[in-house]
């Protein structure tokens, strides 16, 4: 007997739900989106040491 094993939700570690994959619920999907929008998550960028550092963002 083979039981289907669902991957864990990256927010709360419960089994993911097909309609919210990879999350278990709309709540966890919203938590993840909020983290991206608040810049808690970021994609690292390669910095070229030959270029001067970028100007600071006046919006921050």
C-alpha cells in the first residue's frame, strides 16, 4: 500500500493542500506574500567589485 505523501507547507509545516500548493491554506499563502512585499525575503544580487556602490534609495 502506497500512501501519497504531500510536501510540508513552508510557513507552518502542515501538509500542503492542492488548491494552495505549496501552502496548506490561503492564510499561509498570504503570510508568504506579505513577507515578499515587506522585503523580508530578497533575491541576492551579485556585486561587481569594480563598480562603485549604488546610490541609496531615497524612498527608504
